[in-house]
C-alpha cells in the first residue's frame, strides 16, 4: 500500500506541482527582485540574465537543461526524466505566469525568506520520483554511479558559480546569495528527512527476551538478538537491536528500564532505514 501511493503518478505530480510553484515564487518574488543568485543551473541562468538582459532566468534554465535531459534519459531512467521534464516545464511556466508580490525591503530578511521557500519547494520536488532538472540530474547521476554525495556536487558547482558572480555583481549581493543557498540547502535536507529519521537502539540486558516481548506487544515492532560477550566478565549475553521512530523512543526507554533497571541503553540516529515496516528503496 505504501508503495502504491508513493509510486503513483497523481502523488508524484502533486509533489512536483506544489514544489515547483513554491520554488518559482521564491525566485521571482524575492530572489530576482533583490538581485540574488540562486544556486544551480537556475542561478547560472540568473547570472546570464543580469549580465546580458536577454530573455529571463527561467528561459535560460530551460535551454541549459535540454542537453542534461538527453544524458539523464540514458543514464538514469525514462520515468525519472519524464517527471523531471514536467518539473522543469512547470517551473518555467510558473515563473512566467505567477505574479505574487512579496514586499521585503531588508536584504537579510529577503535572503532568509527566499532560502526557506526555495528549499521547501526543491525538497518537495525531490521527494517525488523526479527532480527539478538542472544540477539535480547531474547530482543524482553521480550519486548513483559513483556514490558522490548530492551535496558535494551542488557545493562544487556553486563555488564556481559564485566565483564568476564576483566579477559581475557587488560583493554584498554575492555574500547574500551564498547565505541564501546555504539556507535553501538546509531547508531542503530537512524536507527530505521529514518522517524518515529513525533511531537504532542497542539494549544490553539480562532480561533482553522480556524487553523484546514488550516491544513487540506495546510498540508493534520487532528486533534482532546479537551475540555479545562481556569484556570484563567474559559472560555471554544477548544484545537486542531494534529500530524505532522518534515518538517511540521514550516509550522504549520506559519499557527497558521497567524490565531491567540495570540495562545498558544505546541510541544512534539514522537517516535511511529500508525494509519491511519502513521506507522502500527509491527506484527512479
């Protein structure tokens, strides 16, 4: 059932449509009004527009995306490219059609607002089976083929972009643009990690089996017994490993120490948990 809606066409088109609208508004109503340079290919398009006055950032974004889609069609998947093509076209149209004035006079406030909105919009698009086009395509290809982090690819491209911007724009605007992209990246990561963060818990106890039984009954989760041996005592002991969400953590802690006040309770944060009862592997 989970797979049905996350892989369904209406759900993915909804994410892309809403995300593209928010992203277009953040760029047109705030970023370009104050002369900021957004990150990625859209930012490069904005820089060309500021320099030449020809066309507009959305049109440059569309034109520069065409060769990237040609590569992505063969290197990622046709479904990924079709969703990404829809996102790119919808973003371009939304930029031209939507005219929602957002009056923010203070440059710093504008930087923050634009960064939050563009990160929110970009994150919603990337939660789909497509992307927003541009550097998203390059980053996903490098990540799948060579395990290069998406953030590293964006960082390398934006370093070059902002270096070029220094020769065209005022230093204050470039600094504001760097802050804008940083806030957007942080917001995007938060949107992508929403509902995905889990806790890996290791419980070392003489009553591990009782704790496991309570976890299955009260939390409707399971666990795995690992064989452990005390370094000091040399005694064999079961180590219970389980994965839960943030909401269940305090309940698990209560279950553990109610069963065994002397238990050893270890919690680790984890972002990606794939498998039964959790997220499915994302296939573009």
